C-alpha cells in the first residue's frame, strides 16, 4: 500500500500559511506547527511531506483554540 503525503503547496492551501512561513517553522522546530512526516533528500534537493491527518489535526486544534 502506498502512503500519500501532502506537499508544502497543499499544506499552505489548507492552513493559510505561506511556503516561506512553513519552511521557517520547520527549520526553527516551532512547537505550534507540525513537523513533516516525511523528508526526502536527493542530492541538494529536499522535499517535505505531511500525512493528511497530521494537517487535519493541526487545523482542527487551531480552530478549537480560536473559539
């Protein structure tokens, strides 16, 4: 079975955070944003991926904190 991950672009669209903000939060190990579930390195390229449920949990938690 293949696991599908969300790209930074998809995470940006779901969370409203820009690509730059997401990358900053990853590199700063920000506790208010989920770290990627997958990191793929190929030469100097790095691709990040999040499981859909990781981002759904994050957005649900964020919405509940705004209530």
